[in-house]
């Protein structure tokens, strides 16, 4: 119930106003958005789908830079923040590392995951005070990927807590994906064939529409 109320409050608060970089685009000011995270970002079809939607709504004004890296976690995120994010001088950045912070072989406590996330936030704010920071919780893993991430929910909650405490926009995909999982693993696997990486259809059906909605952008037309 607490999680539901938090998600509802966050959604209502941000639904009332678009992301700052979207407002700037509406004023015809060029904007750069950096996406920074794991393979769910590096190879995620949602990044290109988001660029396509932005190009449709704001031709030649929006640049999306994919700075994700497969198999990486927030330790890597902190170490590579300068080159992968700050050097791009973005107007907005999306951060997602919870899926791999939860990976057992990396042996990262949730406290360190939180510390790394807050370090990235602090450094971005110090270097680029006007940069809008957006946190994102991705889809839940299943099968062997869940076995390797048995406490994934705890790491996802870190992002929710930090978003609330730092007054950051949160895009939380977990509830929508849980609704798909309730229909059974076969339905989930149609959109996430390997149990962890959504395919283009999964991104177009779940991830990208939620990003567009939560950022205050129009739905993709025609649908992705």
C-alpha cells in the first residue's frame, strides 16, 4: 500500500507538469538528453523510440545520447560519469542501474547502491546545476536472471526512495510489467524473450509509452 501511494503521488505530481527539458523544447530551445545505465539502456530499443518520438514532436531540436553500457552497475556509473555524462553537457539525464546493482556476483549492498546513486546526483548537480535528473526503474527479471538477483525489489526501492528524498522525477516501469507477469511467464516472454531484456515490441508496448507519458510528451503517432 505504501508503494502504491508513493507511485500514485509521484505520478500525479509530475503528470501536472512536463519535464523541464520538454518545456524547453516546446519553447524551441535545443536540448540534449543522456540515457545512462545498463544493457537495458545500452541495447534498449526504447532509446531510439524516444528519439523518434522527440523528432516527431520537436524536429531537429532534441538529441538523445545513449551512454549505457552492457553488464555494468553503479560502481562503473560513478567512475565513468565524467566521460559518459558530464562531458556531453546534457540538459537532462536518465539514470538506471538497479537491475545490475542487484546482481549477486557484484556483491553490492543496497547501501552502496544508494551511495553511488546519490554520488552521481551530487556530481551532476555540481557540474551542471540546470541539468534535470530523472531516475528509472526497469522491468523485473524472471527465471535464472531473477535467481541471480533475488533482492531486486530492494534495489528498485532505493531509486524510489532517492527520487522522493531528492524531489526527482521517477519513471517506474515495474507496476506495468508486473501486470504482464500476472498473465503468466509465456506472455511476459513475448515481450522479454530472454527474461531480462525487453525486445523492440516490449519497449514499444510498455517502456516507451510510459516514458513519453511521464515526461509530459505526446503519445507516439503513429504508435511505435
